[in-house]
């Protein structure tokens, strides 16, 4: 298999992960009985550098930051998959950085989250590692 295929698969999976995260991170199941906690997060306000914010604001802002960076990662993976071999050989640092980022995301997901983000992170990391391994190495002059 070619590196480009693994990058494209990773890009689609990252995009699906992003959509799931964006639609799901603010959801709560009534059986969790967290509504009083969520109400407290929304109602607890404080001043930060001249702005009035709540814990809910930080939670939502951090969640949307993650969504934005997942979207960016999907775009980067898609573009890596479309590069000619000569150019891809020069992008190995970025390719490995992206792969290692998803390895770290897998560890964080394992530690703090649940099965769906763990599985997505593992499969995406595997695709990105495979793509980086299959990417051509730069030519020596």
C-alpha cells in the first residue's frame, strides 16, 4: 500500500472524529445525573483578565479548540496524501510530528476518555505511522 492511501484514510477518520467530538462534547445523558453540575458550571462566574467567564465557557471553548485542531489535522493529513513523492520525502518531520501527536492523543484518550475516542485515536495513529513509514526518504545529494 502507498503512503498516500494511509494519509487519506487518516484524514477521513480525523474528520469523522472531529464531527463526532463537535456534536458530542456538550451532550449529557440524563442517567449521568450531571445536570446540577452542569448548571453549577454555567452559573459559576469569575473575572479573568477583564472578562467575565464561567467554567462552562472554559469547557465549551476548550472543546471547540479541540474541534478546530482536529479539522486542521484532517486538512494536513489530506494534503500529505496528495503530495508527490519528492515533496513528501521533504515533509517527513511534519509527517512524524502528526503521527506522534495522535499517539499522544491515544494515551490521553486511554487515560481520560472512553472507547470511541480511544478506538479512533488508535486507528488514526496507526494509519499515520504506516504512512510515515511508507513515505519516501529524502535523497542524499
